[in-house]
């Protein structure tokens, strides 16, 4: 991203995708929900051809929100603390509650967008939660 305005637009587009059902399972594949953020509009691999993906820990715009000890994970964005309770995409996926997961990610996106608009470093990890 070259500017905060670009980042805001990208996160707003990601929110629009989720609110529009972009992470819903495809017809006939209810047990194969697409992973949150993976190859989404905010993912560095969104436009890459499968097999030629970039490493997430290199250029991901969400990496600033990932705890240092998780930045080298396969999908580091799945370890972003989404709320004060410390829930992450990974922890919510493991519970199997897709609706709760999407609600938590939408709220994190809204909060992050608002913090960016206020001029805060919104992708830096919060010291005491939101």
C-alpha cells in the first residue's frame, strides 16, 4: 500500500466482500468454507496464479496486526487478535462457528478502518485491546 487512504479503501472493500457473502460456501460445498482472508481482496495472493503465490510474511498488508511470534505462520492473518478477548480467525475457525467468525472479522475491520480514519496506526497491535 502506498497510502493510508489506499489501505482504508482496501479494508472497506474487504468488509464489503464479507457483508456481501463472499466467504460463504459455494453451492454443494457446505463443508468447505473458504478460509477467511485467504486469496481475498486484501491478500497479497489475490491475483496470483495457484502455485506462484508470494510468502504471506513478506508483503501482507495485514502483517502489522499479527503478533511477532506468529508472523511466520502459514496464514499469519489468521492470528490477528480480533477483539479484547484475543479471539483470532484461527481460534474461531477451530470452534466451527462461521457466523461468529465473520461477525468478529467484520467488527475488527470496522474498528480498524475507523482507527485509520482518525489517524491512528490501526494495524499496530493494540496495547490494551480496543
